[in-house]
C-alpha cells in the first residue's frame, strides 16, 4: 500500500502544479476548447482523488487495507490505545484526508446553494423588469443604457439583454450575442464554472486553483463563441465582440461570483476568429 500511496502522491503533485501550468500556457486549447475543458475537469477530479487517496492509503498501510484500518481503529477511538503498527503520523494522514474531502464537499455545496439563490433572485427580477423580445423565446430586455448581455441558468433559463445592447448592435450581431448566451445555457457551462469556483473557494491559497478557474472561464467563452459562429458566422461574432467589448458580459451568468471576462480573454477570443482581428485589440473596445 505504501508504494501505491507514494505513486498517488506523485500524481497528485504533478496534477497540482506542472501539468495545469503547462496546460494553462499552451496554445492548442484555443483550437480545441472542448477537449481542453474536458482535460481541465479530468485534472481537477484526478488531482483531488489522488491527493485524498494517497493520504488514506498511507494512513491505512499498517492494516493492509482501508477496511482493515477501520476495523482496527474504530474500537480504539473509544477504548484506546492505538493498535500495533499505527502511529500519530498515520492518524494525521487519515484525519487530513477526511478533513480535505469534507472541506471540498462542503464548499461545493455552499457554492451551489448560493448560486441557486442568486439565480432565483435574478429570475424574479428579470420577470418583473424585463420585456420579452418577439420571436425570441426566453429572452428579456432590461431598460438600461449600458450594452450588457448575460444568461440566467436553471430549470427555467433566460437570456438577458439591455436596451443599450439592442440599440448598439445590428440584427446579425444581436443574433450572435443571443446565440452565444444560449450556447452557455445549452452546454451547462454554469455547472463547470461552479465546480471550479468552489475549488478556488476551498483552496484560495492554492495558486493553480485561480489559474484553473480563469482558464475554464475563457474556454467556456470560446465554446459559446463557436455556438454563435455556427448560427451567424464568424464575421457577425467578431463584430459583436468588438462592439460590446469585455465589459458587455459581466460574467457568463448572473450568479458568477468568480472570474469575469477581461481584455486578455477578449483578445484570445478575437485571435481565434480571424488572424486579422489582432489589430482590433490594440484599441480598447467600445462599451
């Protein structure tokens, strides 16, 4: 068991730093955002499982198995002393593994509950203050001069635009924005972002957690752009992005409490739409 524990520990260390750092700095994710997003999820899950598994196996090593360790240690919790072969270091490893698992699970649950509450509040506000767009189901327009667009996921979904956005964009550009937001909803990007936001919240001191959340946010934006490209074409998407800029989508969702799109993400999105678009990023987008 010690050999397996060591191997899992090495894997956990690799997935905690060099592997995600290399992925975050790679150029290919922009060409295959779906594959890169799946890889980020695999890294997060495998990293957490290997870290907890390494601690569990090391702590249970004197008994030869997790079940054997439970059988030997459970009575000692109340009667003592520690069974032969077990030391403080083994108990510390088992306690740390259990504590880390509970900490991650609780942060995920709390993040999900808060997001659901905010989504419900947003749905109520949008239903009260927004006006429907004829021919565009589940789309509402708010009276606000700043061009903004976002979506509210859940059992009921809503795509929210502002008057400023509708007045700023041409018909094909507006269609591209709506398709972008609906791709977010159809592909359930809010669930992926929620998981990485919870990871970052659980381990705020862990540098790679912030990098992972940012990378995943950028990939979901690229995937949403691809959905819009299929619906309206590259040129409409590119012009819509340039017109609205990074301030036009304050987080992909109304419940987004983490990373919001910025100029760097905007440049990355434009660069993959057409090589010539790089020149547009030299000047701040109009908002």
